[in-house]
C-alpha cells in the first residue's frame, strides 16, 4: 500500500482518538455541571479530594486514549507513523476545540 493510504488511515485513527477524547471530556463536563445535584453539596474534605482524584484519573485516561497506540507503533519501530498519528490527533483536537468555540459563540 502507498504512503498516502497509510497517512490517511493514520489521520482517520487520529480523528477517532480525538472524538473519543472529546466524548470523554464531555462526560466529565457533565459530572462537573451536575455534580451538586447528583452528589449534593460537598463542603468537607471529601469534595476537593474526589475532585483531585477525578482530575488524575481523567489525565490518565486521556493519555491512554491519545498515546497508547502511538506508543505501540513506536515500540514496533514505526516511529514516523507514531509521530504522524500524534500530530493528526492533535490537529483534530484543535479542530474540535475551534468548532466548540464557534458553537458557543453562535448559540
């Protein structure tokens, strides 16, 4: 298969990863938005501690979504493809952020 096919396939993978990360961030955003009504007001020690734990777990899940497959490619000595996948994912994420900002402004 040619190089264009491999690049377009990697960019499609980057798109899927970006959508997965965007969906995950949306779910965490729902927890933040509705946290008081779901869990009640947390004004003790547990509220900040649970927030920090959610933050750390969220960072770990985000890292797995974005970097697990590129890591596997890198280990298989496909360094160029790994970098291309990370760059495509980053580009798609930037695109999703721009679309989200435009939607916030318009609606």
